[in-house]
C-alpha cells in the first residue's frame, strides 16, 4: 500500500493551520490562509503535493459537512421575524451578481453565445451569488451593531441568499446535463423538495423524540451526520441535485432542535475543522494554477472583483430602499452582503467538477473571493462611520 496520503494529510493540516493563524493575526479570515497554503504546496509553487483521488474524496466530505453545518446554523425564527424585506434583498442579492459577473465572463471569454458559453457564464455568476455571513456578523458584532434592524435584516438576507443560491446551482447542474430534457430536470428538482419535506417531517420527529431521553449524547451527532450523507447521496443519485444541496437541507431540517442542534453542530464542526475542511480549502489552492495567470485572466479578475462588489451593493441596497429603508441603512445592507467565502468556493468546486468553470480562470475566482472577504469589514466600518 502507498502511504504517501498520510504525508499529504500531515502537510495540509500543518500548513493550513499555520497560515490560518498568520492571517488571523492580521485580522483576516483563516480560510485565506488555508487557500494560500494549498497554492504554496501545489504544482504552481513548490509542487510538494498534487491532487489525488483520496484528497478529492476527502475534500468532498469536507464541503458536504460545511454545508450541513451551514444548514444547522440557519435561524428559522430570525427569518420569520425579518420577513419580506430579507427575501427581496436576498433575491436581488443572488440574481444581480449572476447578471453582472456572468456578463463580465461573456465579455472576456465568449467567442459565441452558445449554450455551453451561457452555462459557463451562469456558473461564474452563481459563484458570487452567495454571501459569507460570518465575516459580516463578526464585523457587526465588533461594532456592537449586530442586534439592530440592519444587523438582523443582513443576517436573514444572507441566509436566504445562500438557500436561493444553492437552489439555482441545483437547477443549473440539472439543466447542464444535456442527456436529460429541461422539463424532466424541473420535475426532478420539485420531487427533491417534496422528498425533503416528507423525509424532513419524519426525521425531525425522530430526533425530537430521541433528544428527550438521549440529549447531548454522541449517538445524536453520529446519526445526524449519517442523515446528512444520506441526503447528499439521494440528492445526487435520485434527483440529479448537487450533493451539497442535500447536505444543506439536512441541516435545515434539524435546525429547530435548539439545544440538540447546538450539540450536533459542535460535534460535527470539530470533525470538519480538524480534518475535512482543511483538505477542502487546501484542495482549492492545489487547483489554483497561478503560473497560468495571464494578463487577460488578471484583467478579468480586476473586473470580476468590481462586478462582485458593485452588484451586491446595488442589488441589495436597491432592494432595501424598496422596502422603505433610508439611504444610509440601504447602503449598509448592500455593503454587508459583499463578503464571499466558503459557499463561493464550494460552488466553484462544483462548477469545475461539472466542466462549466475552466481551471484557467480559477485564480481569478479565488482572488475575487479573497478580496471581497478582505474589503467587506473596511467598507462596513466606513458605512457606519457617521453612527460611531
């Protein structure tokens, strides 16, 4: 047996943590450090590691667990409280970046408006549809502005934003399968949600009853994770929906279990954080070939960054204004939705797997995600400057 996979794991864990600590010291998201570690270890820099079947599958488990945790962290009561405003902000916050960023891709790389080109543009747009709520929450919390109307609306809109983005990804993934007719794709997606609703009711009641006598026991987290993997499998195999969609809704099904949810999230987060998530983020870095960063791709990255930032500010800010918020609060909403992070990278990975995102432009996508994550706290603090 070849045991080099153990060396690969050791190097990924050591370097992702080391660079994560370095980026945390300078108040940057640790995911940035993990991406840098993957780039340095990969073929485009030192060439110590390269992709293997083991790392690819381990990374897939990592992305599934991350989406399951995101589902568990969904606050349904908060969504109900903020209501229509958050929904409208989220809708425009998804479709404006798809149009802006997808349009930039077409300007730079469209030889002709074929179905394949439009699909590639749509996938690039969907990468930047989802908001990284953790960065915005951390910044608002630091300023003492999280428990305000703007803070609550931002939090809910970002959650709904992710849900819509995941659904759009599932639709695109299905439509992109040219062996299946579009009508069949839509039916299968609708059947997936019916399946999720029925299974969700049964599983939720099972876990609710189980938590009465076995609250905070390890069997809960083990069975919850097993349910997550089953939902991922059924989503992909039976309905042609992305496996991360199944994982996300598995978390949403269990998110109303209050104390039990917190226990499950804590246990799954530890397993994810210790092994699987570092491999996923490092894997994105391994795929990012910066040696192929041509002037055209670099210029594309610049316009992509501008589009990713402006589209969220314009789309979400305009939606907030339509909902009766003043210009100042609308601007804060728009700026707060700019951050991109883990979900964007997950969608990019799915796009690469499906053949709709070229590896040549991955450096531009990674650079855009990193810049959006870095500038959001700065822009958010500037938007609150008059209030502080």
